[in-house]
C-alpha cells in the first residue's frame, strides 16, 4: 500500500519514519512549507511536496492526514478531487469520522495513536495503543494491518468517535495537565534555586506505581492525608501567585472529593 | 549507630527495612498501635513497642521520627525525657528544623527523602535525593553517612528548612497533583468503559520526556497549541461535572500563561 503523509508536524515526524522502518511504502510527505516537507521527506527517504495541498501526489492509496484540527475539514475538501477512491485517515483524538463524509469523501478513517509526540524524541510505537475507525467495514482490516506493523494486536482497538473523545479528554488530564503540574513545580523550584531534575526519581516512581495501583489508591500528599497545617502553609507560600494558589486549592479540594466517593 | 523508628507509616515502612538491608542497626520500631509496630518490626527483624511514645526504647543513639506532621511537636516533647543526648531526626518536607529546639531538644535533624511512598511498593532508595539539615554541625556527617548507605553522594544535599519547603511544594504539584490528574482521567475513561491502563504508555513517555526536556518545552495538547475548537468541545463534555470543568479551564489557562512568559 502506497502511503502519503499530509502534514509534517510532531505526530507525522514520529509516525512516517516508523512506518518506513516497518517496511511500509511511504511515497511522499506534503507540508505547507517547503522546509518542513523536505525535512521529514529526507528522514523518510521519499518525495516532498508543499504549498497548496492539491499539489500533493495523486498516486497514493492512503493519505494519513495529520494537520491542525481546525484545518482538517478544509484539507479533506481540497484533497478529495483526483483522489476520490483513496483511503483518507486522520490522526486526531477529538474529531469525528463523520468529517470525511461531511467534506464529500467516502472512504474515511481514523488512525489515532494515543501518545504524546515531540520532534526531539522518537516514540517507541511498540508500546502505543492505537484506536481505529473506518467508514467502510472492509477498510478496517487495511488500517489494522498497518497498526500491526508497529504494535502488538492487543494494543489495537476499534473505537467509535464518541469513545475516542473521552480517550482524548482523559489523555489531556493525565498527560498534558500532568506535565503542566511539572512546569509549575519547575517554576517553584526556581524560587529555591533548585534544579527540576531532583524531582525525576519522584516522577519515575509516580508512574511506576500507576502500573501497579489505580491512581486513586496511589494518591499521597497533604490533601490526601488531610494535613490542614501543611496545606495552609503551602497556600500561604503562594500568596504572591494567586493563579497557582487557586490551582492548589482546586486540586486539593478535588483530591479530597474523590477520596470521599 | 543504634537507630529506633518512631512511627510505622508509609515512609518508615520503606526506610527502616532499606536501612537494615544496608547494614544499619535498626533496634526498634515504635507505633501508636501494636499491630502496625509489630508488622514493621517483623519485616525489619527488631523489637516493637507501642502505646505512649515514652514507652519506646531509651537505648537508641538516633530516633527517626516519621509521624503525622501535626503530631510531631508533641511526640518530640514526650520523647525528649530520658533521651536528652540522642539525635532526633524528622522526615517531613514542610516542617522546620527549629521544631526540635522549640520542643526543648537540642540535637535535632531533618532526614528528608524526596519520594512518594506506598506500603504496597518497595522504593529503590538508590534513585532518591536526600535533603539533610542538622542543628549541630557535627551531626551533619552522621546523617550524611546514613544517607550514603542508601544512595550516591551526588544525591545527598544540604538544605535549609526554607529551601525544603519549596521542594515539598514543588513535589506536591508534580507528583500529588500529577497523580490526581490521572485519577480524573481514570474517572473520565469510565464514561467510555475504557481501562485506565491504555494511558500507561502515555504516562511512561511523558516522564521519559522529562528526563530529556524541561517540562515547559515538553508541553503538548489543545491548550499548548491554542486549539479553541477542541478546548470548547472538551469543556462542553464536562458540563455535568462543573468541578472538572473548572479544573480544565484553570489548567488550560495556566498552560497558556506560562507559554507567554
């Protein structure tokens, strides 16, 4: 199956080379700018195209569209002409499969790897769960065989658009908000001229624990043990940072609410 | 050096056996209740005492006091008599060294391992940073040699009480609040009947990234890329959960504020 990537962002930068290594024929990378199209195409060893999305190859059998969520409907519409029979798959957690039919394209699919991607790190797809959905039943096997090049069958799931939205929202809380809590920690450590890296063993242990205990049972800290002394003192330390003080209060209350359920 | 543990909670349950394995003479574990004193003493292979804290051994050279923060001043006061020359060390992140002198005990110390402890998991102390402080300069080497039984010299730090408070607050954000974000995620996945464990590769990658990039640079997600469409949709999904909706809004705003700094 000949595949073209539409978009050269963080997800495509991880996925396209991984598919290539797994023996899949990635024939082209398109991006809005020449620089990013050529950068990823060079890593994959394939053709690059850029500018209007209509300029992408018409020869691919499958287009993996990994662009900004807001741009997606427009991109599908422009890509459709001349590629009416190709399989289009987007990679977004929160966008429905119905986007494709709404934009006039019949063979739509979702190929959603539940992971956080950076250009600086190569993700190990062997540990990634994939959530797949297709407009046509017969295309599901195609998508599945693609995912099987990268990960184990147990980590490949069929998922409706409704389920995928909850998955994405849960991932935002766990990973995006979890990472942001570390950004705040980094900022607070600067107050004491301490390097953030002293917290790494703590974060390693937090996640190791999650492999063993449900997060609610793994919860520790002043809020979980209802240590009002420490909580009062910590709130007072944030007097000059009302934004962080509000976060502290809200998150502590939330910990205690869940604890009562 | 003969050591007694005052308290048999999560921290003591990890620290006492680790010290014993490292060749330190842990002679007794005291706890308020007989059951928990005996449980930990059995694991360490030492004497157990319980009830009033005055009933703890008077023969130890060092007492590691690991009790609830609120109970600490009272415990020091009651322990002091008959143990005037012993070294007392507490293990709390947010309590000052001055507690000991305030309670009438001269040789005070803080032995703070920056880690999250559960009774269900044995922590690897070789990866833990220790923050130490002593009332008397000559006791610092004693404390340091104790920490050196467990971890590498590069992970042993002198820290004032003021610095330690910031360390603890940062750890609350990174680890306690980070873990709570996973509790919320677990709850949201229940809406879609999905097992929390599908998020584990994501959490593994989030933390692996922190070893490589500062958290602010590792930030991904709808708030970081200012995807108002997805954010609006995700807020709407939380309409029935105003507590989580408020958290979502506050954390997303905070991500965007840090991004502008």
